[in-house]
C-alpha cells in the first residue's frame, strides 16, 4: 500500500516536451547511418567523383531509358487501396494493434440517409470496410459532381412565433448584426445525411442527449455564414480548397460584410430588446427564461487566427443573437504581466484590450490578472497537501477558477456560467449542443448520479441509458460498496452532502440539498426537473483511486487530518450555476478552502450536495477498439496507475476529446481542407486516403474537439505547463520506450 500510494503522485507522461505531428515520427532520430554501413548523404555525393567511365556511361543510358518509359507511358503507376505495413516491432500500446478507421474522411459525395448509413466500426469483430478497398465506387455518387444532397438551414431553436411557445413565454424580438437592422443574424447550414461508413461514437451519444444525429456539417455550411470562403467582408480563407456545392450556402445566406461589425453592441441591443423575457414580473403567468454567460478564457499574447475569429463570431450569433438574448458571450482575458495596473487606469485597461483582441470583440472583453486575484482572495491559504505543479497558488495553472468566481460576483445577473477554453472546437451548432446538455442534465435523478457520472458510457456495450442506470445500481450494491474505502473516497452510494469526514470547519450545505427520503426509498424521483449545478464533459472521478498528479492539491484543510474525499473532472470546460460559484467563492474567501481547478468545482458539489452531472457527449476514436476491452480499460483499470486519468491516459491519445489528443487536431485540420501527413488539402503532395478517392471535402457530425491543433510546439500562453507537456500521437511512437524506462527507474527509486 505504501508503494501504491506513492505511485499515485507519479505521472511521467507529462515530462516529454516536443512538437511532432500526429502520425508523424519526429526528425530527431537516434539512429546513425554509419551503424548500418550506409554512407551519409555528403559522403554519397563525394563518392560520385570516383565512378569509372563505364559506370558513368551505364548511369547515363539507364537514366535515358527511365525517362523514355515515363514519357511514353511504359511505366504506369497502379493505384490501389493503401495497406499499412506491419510494424517491425510490436507497437508500444495495445490499442495500436486495432485497425485504423478511415471513414471519418469520407466526403460530401458519400452522403446517405441515416437509414442507409452503415458505420465503419466493427469493434474488432472484422476488418473495417474502408480497409478492404472495395467500397469506393459504391459510396461515391459522382467523381466530378457535387454533393448528393443540398444543405438546409439548421434550426435548433424553439418556434418562437408558435402559439404553444407564446402561451408560456414572452415574445422574442428578432436581433440583427447592425444598429440599422439591415443585416440579419445568419443561419448555419447542414446536410441532411451522414457520410457512408463514418464511424459512430464509441462512448456518449447524440440521440440520448436529444441532438440530431441525422445531419452533418461541412466547413462552408458551418463557417461560410461567418466569413469563411469569401473575400468581400470575409476572411478569404478556404477559396482554394474543394468547394463543390458551397454556392448553395452563399446563395441563401449571402456574403456578409463583417468589416465594421461590433459584436458587443449587437449583443447588448439584442438583450435590451428582449429583457422582459428574463425578468420576474409580478402577476405574470409567463415563465422567466434563464440567462447564460459563455466565457472564453483567453490571455495576452494569444494568437487569434482566422478560425478562432470565425468560431467566436459563431458563438455570439448562435448563442446570443439567434436566441433572443439568452446568452452573453464574454472574453475573460488573463493579463499575464502583473505589473499592468488594469484596476487603476481606464486607458491602460482599454489599451490592453486593443493590443490583444480583434477589434470586433473589444466590447465583450473583461480583464483580470493574478495580481488582481491576490488582492481579491488574499493569503493565507494554509495547509496545502501537495503542490505538485510547484507554482503559486494564485497562478492561473492552479487557480483558474478564481477568475471565474470573481467574474460571477462582478456580473451576478446570469443563472449559469460556461467556462470554455480557447483550444476547443465544435463542428455543430452551439445552441443545440448547450441546450441539449442542459435539458438532459435537468432530467437526471439524483439517485445513482455520482455513480453513473464516474463511468464511461458505451452505448453498444451497455445498451440504452435506462439499462445503463439499472446496471450501475446493481454494480454499486454488488461491487462498489464492498471495495470502497470510506475515509479515502467518501460514502457509496453518494446521497446528499458529504461532510462526514474529519475536519476542523465546513460551511453548512444549502437546505435544499438534503435528501427528502432515504436512498432505498427513492424511486429515481429526487432531482428530476432540477437544474444541474455542474455539467462536465468528462467523467467525474475519484482522484484517490488514480495516480492523477494533482490529486493532493487541496488547500485550507487541516493537514493533521486525512485529506478530504474529493472528486475531479479532467479539463475545466464545464457549465457552472451561480449557486455553485457563490459557494465556491464563500469557501475560498471565508474558509480559505480551494483545490486544483479540475478538482475544485466537483469537490464543492460533492461536499455541499449540489447536483453534478457528467453529460456523455459523443466521443470518437481513430481505431476500431473492441468494446469489452475498452470498457475494461476505461471503467475497470486493474491498478490505480493504469487509470485513464493517470498513466493510462495514453488510451485517450486517439480520441476526439482529450487535452493532448492528436487525432482530434488531425481530423479538424482535414475538415478545414488542410493537408495532414500528405493526405487531403488538394495540394501537390496530397493523396486521398484509402477508400475515399474523389469523395469530396470532409463532412462530419456535430462534436466537440479537444487536442493538439497546431503542428509547431505547444501554444504559447495560458496553462503553459500543461501545454508544454501535451503530446501529439506520433511523438509517442518514438518516445514511449523512454517513458517505460523512466517508469522502471522511478519505481526502483520509490522502492529503494
């Protein structure tokens, strides 16, 4: 047990810093050509001068013969399905033995209806069809033509003009981009079909969350309305890429001139026109509509590329303007230079914004700095259990939530606050996604909620959600209770606030978090219809059962007592209620309690009995995993250091949603029409993947993407420690032996 507890704090996977591409072996090869008897390049050229006359003549004749064959057609390149050569040695990770999935890159010419769609996944039961190489002609409708379907406006909003809506709510007034109300907020366009053989998500589900699983988005329908694909008033990008059928989008939406658009003013005008919707009017039978703050976490020095500008425009338009003011989008800008007096001088404040934010977003930006947080939440924060980051408590790496807590106190008019990081991408419609998550979380009963939220949900393995719920309850009684350490993990099952652990002072939980009945008596009724205080995008796990490196970064609790039971969810992207942020704020300034950013909101919910929900959004993988093995790896790691939230995180490198995923960034670049490892992009060096020749531009379902977006070294800026430690998938192929060697030597150090 002593060894196990010390191994929990080790995480060598975060120690390797490099900037290799996904599926690309880095150039720093350790092999020397001399070792294998091959001359180096310079030596080969030096040897050319020693050729005899006969050899030179033979070389000239051979060259002429080769050129004649090529010019006369005697040499023909025979193309066929590309088959991956077997590796010369076993791959470092078991999941790399699974077949790669290529159906993600099937384009708009392969679109079929949802009823005709056959996913590529075989879950390791047979070879995926795209590797057989015989389906190309069948799925591609036309080698030279456009898409088989026309894009349609995607409308996830309620019918604001319907009698049913107006019976319950105040009317919604249309919002515009300009003050003269000449430029309407544009629609987003989707294709009513799915690319044939596009894989289905391994865990999570569109359908279960209430999202439309029968549509897909291409880059023109998704981003064209915001300036992608046209020069006049747009950004001009994407015009050199394949765009057959994109004219259908521009014919309907036009080419909006974004040169003088002020998104802050547009957002304010929209709210003012509709503010009665968000007020509690006495005597009115109309339901109040809740408001959301959608907060983008940027920092000084952040590079705003074209695609970040496009997606930020999309957020404001889809969340704020098209919804009649339900959302306000904010940029919370971290001023990294603590000497800048942003709280003392309005000119300095404005100059900082103008130097770091595109003009169109100036009026939605709020500044903060670590120095400001030190004044707002002053020391001391005693009794830290383990500062594994080795950094200041008020630094953004360890206390990114301080700024969110502070913002919620400065802007208390919102019911919910979405914490959104700049390295997230979303291929679908923001309003549909946010609404689906919130509505689904609201329907979830409290009974078994913590137990369900700690698990990955595999629909093809677990069945529908009702079956999964029953399975988790059975496993809770038959397995979890017997294996639980109450002092370390808290009670199982969780039912109401958890404050029974030894402590020297805790804030009392809210009265409405006390269960109305016992766990056994409840029939999955308590919590249904209750808004979630926390919605996470990854499972809410128990850090004490992993070797997650920041598991012990809790401050303000008495170190003479055991560390409190706690919960965490990897990455800080989440929806937090005002109620939760108020309690986090009180705990911080009054009780001097805090924890690592990915641990503090879930732990606050855990201790105070708030409703925390992991919403199983659809997540894809680049290989055809066997589901039984996948369930074992993610839900039942045999040792604490094999958890996917510790040393076992390599299992997520090929996923579409994890902070250091390589596949996620590769797929996003292909979706944007860029070449990736010589494939896609339409460039001179590009080649079509097996089974996708002439399939048209990439088109995918709505999903969040989190991972490595750029090909150079890690992003400069916020959370530099993690960014520098992020790894592209390809880098692991050459580094893994070093990782394994480090593990062995480090374990020896621990044991010795």
